[in-house]
C-alpha cells in the first residue's frame, strides 16, 4: 500500500488530501459481486466531466466497465458491488426443468447497457447452432441457469 | 406403462450432478443410501471434488431426479464451511469454521479470524447480509468472541 504523505494543498474544498483515496491505491484491488463472487481486479478508473464514471475490471483477457453507481463499498483490499453483473452468466451451465443439461450460455441478449438481459443463447458445442431462451423461461440465474420448462 | 416411467434405477442417479436451488453444482452423486431393514432410500453421497469432504444429502433435500442432474430444494448449510467472511466494504476478516442452523435456517456462523493467533467469533444471522460465494456482513455487524 502507498504511504500517505503530508502535502500542501490548493483547493476550495475542505479535506486533507493525504487522507483521500489515491488513483493508484485502487488499481489492482479485487472486485467482489453482491453475492461475494470474485469478478476480477480494478484495471483502470474512467472519468467523465472531472468525476469518476466507473471502474474497468479485468479478469483473464476480458474487461468489464462498471458504473460508479454500482459500487457499494471499498476497503484496502477490495471493491464490493451492489449487483451481480449479468455478464457473469456467460459460460454458465443451463439445465431445463427435467434436469437435462442443455449446454452453456454462449451469449446474452441484453437490454442496452443495463444489468439485465432479454434472452440467453445456449450452445451444447462451440460450433452447434445456439438455442435462444427468453428471460421469461428462466427460473434461476445464479451459479447456473435453471429453466421453468423442459426443452426437447 | 405410466407407473413404469416413474421408476428410476440407481444408474439414473449415480454420476449425476447435484444442483442446489441457487444453481450451484455441489458435486457428483457417488452413492445411494438404503436402510437395511425398512429398505427405504435415505439419501445420497455427493463427491464435492478434490480436498473437499463428501456430503451426505438426505432424501428430503431432493426436489427431483432429473435427466442429467439431481435438483435439491435447500442449500445444505455444510456448503458454507470454508467460505471467506467479508465486511460490507470487502475486507476479509476470516473463514467460516462452522454453521449453527435450526430447521435448515442459519442461526449463527463461527468465524475463524485471520492470523496465526486468530480467535473464533460468532456472528448472528441478523448481522449477515449475503451468504453465497462468500459471506458478506452488514455494515454494523457484531462479533462475539468464543472462549476455547
């Protein structure tokens, strides 16, 4: 962790700059979802009109931007989100109501950039044709997806 | 014919994935338990994988036996052992050592605090915000020290 030093300050706003969070202290922090899942690490912080818009989270080679409105807590070790990012559903297993393994989520049909989806595209094999399943047919979408009805 | 379709064999259970109500795959069903005298099915053993203990799941925990999976109707509290315990700001304070539950509802968790000389603390269910992949506590949680 960076050592906080005393520094001179020129600002119209009150507060000790040495006691404020620094940009560098955020980089590399773990990002935890509402359910406690490890989402990735803070890779970057994005600004817009001089204020923080959100953070860029990296896991392996994929990156995800999370708006600052979804950050519920920050400590020395981690950033906790108030949501379970819907993008985490990609790659999850899908079972129908009969317990039949339908494959894995290959793609999400999302509603813009919001944290919800309209449908999931499920594939059994990489090159197989995907099945589009609407959200209304999904009963559970957490650690894996369980559907309300059976699919042939 | 109809009743014939409702009968399954051990082959239809063994090797299947046990899936809890949150959709988490707990492991693979490796054994079925049958009472020697009453000849009734009691439950099944789930292999949770490398370095994890086997988990016995009673029949009353089973929602239905599916084609490729066995669906459970409750999250077994044993699953919570070993999970990280975090404050609402994401600071890890320790791991779940044990869980005290009443009628499958968590009443209290015992947290083994971080560090070599870490003590054990009890956290009431009312101070827990989420139990899922880790345990996240509410902002004004209280830890009750447990005498060893």
